[in-house]
């Protein structure tokens, strides 16, 4: 699996440990959905509130900040050895900082949850109606449990 990181903000340091935890989070989320992550490629970008607001407005016609955006690639599993590009995850670190404070856990824990949430969006899950939301939340909880990252977690 290849994860491409792009840091376009300076509000929060993206440490090597956090990058490793994000890679583990992506692998765990894919495993929860029984997806072989061997040839998967995902990009994870860290941006400001202003940039995520611009992207949200441009691609979703919603003129406001959000915590994370997911842009899935339409793909079919390719020949062996060829990467399957799952999609792009874009995280506002400013929003992650705000939400971590609001929920009483570390920023790293919040970022890991946002990555997990976004990966399930890339896999086609959504939370528009209650039944779909229940399914998606169940998968998110399972991935976070397997990673031993819990609500109100301070150590990550």
C-alpha cells in the first residue's frame, strides 16, 4: 500500500509517528471491509480551513468549512502489481484541532478518526440516511477498536 502525504498547512505538525498511525488506520479500515490493501494507493492532504472551504465550495457547492473531504476514484481492481487508486482524503487540521478540544481528546486521535471516516466514504459508504449511517458508524467503530484508539483518547 502506498500513502501519499501532502501537508499544505502550518497549524499542526504532522509527525512521522502520526503518518505511521494514519497508514495503520487506512490498512485497518480496509481490512474491516475485507479489502486487500497490497496494491492500494491513497493520498492524504492536510490543509487550512480556508482551503477546505474553497474545495468544499468548488466541488460540493457548500460554501463553508468542514473537517474532512473524501474524493473517491472510480476504479476496478487492476492487474497484479498495478496500483488501485482508492482516492483522496483532505483534512482541515484547524478543524481537527477545534473538534479535538470540543470532544476532549488528542488532535492525533481526531485526525485518525477523520481518516477512518474518509476511507469508508472512499469505499462507498455514506451517512445520509439512518440505516446507512448505522452501517458506516459500525465499521468506523470496529476499525478504531482494532487500532485501540478510543473516544476521549489522550495518548495518540
